[in-house]
């Protein structure tokens, strides 16, 4: 069997974040993702997701001009080999960004095909289905308005989430969230790389009594692991990072610098499931917790669920706290009591509803 074609389909879905939408590239953010479709000569189809947001046109171009012609005629079961070959071939174009996002989407689609060929859900190929559902934490959007932060934190806690993540940089917003959820719910804060180490350490002092379970990406630039390690040590806070890392070697540098307690590789960015598993193994050997980044609503989320379903220890899934009506893969996203069911069908366990893909496709 061989690969016949690889294509990319951008979709933009309406979604409700229970507050004003954040702006990105000058317009309100939509839930955008780039579906990657791999078809084999015998007509089987695998689905993946490449990091979307505002960069999807570049990633789509990479898939169409570099990935598709390079993999046509290759054996779709040779996943690691294809990943290695294309990583080497295109390394001069960057080891992260649209090239690696495209390879990530391809890798997920090939794993989907592998599961379908075996007639098993992906988790069974990755070590076994150790649970039927995974615990999730509520990853709230950035609202800025302290009242909206408090209201949505209380809403998430009320829905049973035992851990809530904010995307806020203000101490007032963090305080309001803690007051809204009480002491029994874990609270983490993702600030997306704004500060110097000194500024971050000062914030750690100001939020000490708010009992942060982790502080995520505290310093600019994100790859300054020495400064990140300073925040961890002098700020006396657990640090999480990794969504902006490129390849497992970046994680190795992060771990060797003593920069993090939680490693957060992102399946649609880091190189797909293949690279995610390498990071998971590396984290285990360094005694760092594995906590993938997955604020997705497409195959990237489902791939992360399948990986977590196969992990020995139970690791909470990052789950976007929002409502996406008409999601083409809604059938695989079943939330009950702050847990997401592990899809039981072969591969990822869910093909996108093509009627909805057509409806929300970006032309
Ligand atoms: Mg983050």
C-alpha cells in the first residue's frame, strides 16, 4: 500500500467563550484548524491536524508544495521513517513553524491510518487502553475583565473541573479566580511569555497566597531556559512550558537547565504523535511531569486523548473551556463530569463529518 495524496483543509468554526473574543492578527479569533487528509492508493483515508490559528495559510502551502509531492508513493505504515526523512529534507526551512506544523499533521494522519489498518483505537497501538475516559482541566481563554474571569472560573468549577487554567497576566484577575473557585480547585496561570525573570519573580511573590499549581511560560523569550529556571527557583513556583519548543532536544535543554516541572509538547506543532512520545519518554527519564498542550478541537485534541489514554499515570488533558457548535469531530468529544471519553473506534476513532467540513471550510 502506498500514499496517493496529502491535502490540507482549513476550517473556521464559530465558538462561544462566554465572554468577548480575544483578537488575533487584527480580528476576533475564530476556532481555526487545518485538517490534514492522507489518502492511500486503495482508498483508505487518515486524518490529522496541523497547528492552525492565523498561520494556517503558510502551513497549507507547505503541505501542498513540499509534503504532498515528497510522500506520494511511500508506504504509509513507515511513520517514523517518513517523519525522519522529511525532517532531514526540510530542516533548512526551519525546525519549527509551518514546516513542522505540516509534518505534525501528516504524522497524526499516518497514525490514524495505522490504527484503522490494525482495527484498533490508537491508544492500543501506543501501549494499551488503560482508561475509558481521561480527566480534563478547563483551559479558559483570556478575558482580562476580572468579573468575566471570576464568573467563568466559577462556571468551570461548577461543572466539576478540579483544575482550571487562566490566560491572564494581572494579579487582580488571578485573585478573583481563586476567590471564585475556593481553595479546593487547582489553579494554574498561563501568561504566554511576557516577562523578564525579575518581573516574573515579583509576580510569584504577589500571588504566593493564591496557591498556583503552576505558572506557564513566564519569561520572554520562551527559549531562555536559564531565566525560566531562575523563576522556578527564586520565585518558588512550579513552572510549565513547552508548547513553543521545537523538537525533543529543546525539551532536553529545558530539563538540563532545571527550567520546568511540567513539559508541554503540542501534538500539532512538535512533530505529531511520534515526537510527542519521544518527549514523554524524555520527561519520564528526567522526572518531569508530562502535560501536553492541547487547546484544540479537532484531530489534535483526539490524538492527545489517545496518547493520554495509554499513559501509565493519569495526566489531565488540557481542554478549551468554550462551546463549539457544529464541530466536524464532535462525535469524538464527549465530556461528562470533567472527563472526556476515549473514542473506541479504530485509529483516532472519528472521521470528520464532511458535511460540516464543507460548511465551514475556508476558501
Ligand atoms: Mg500555554
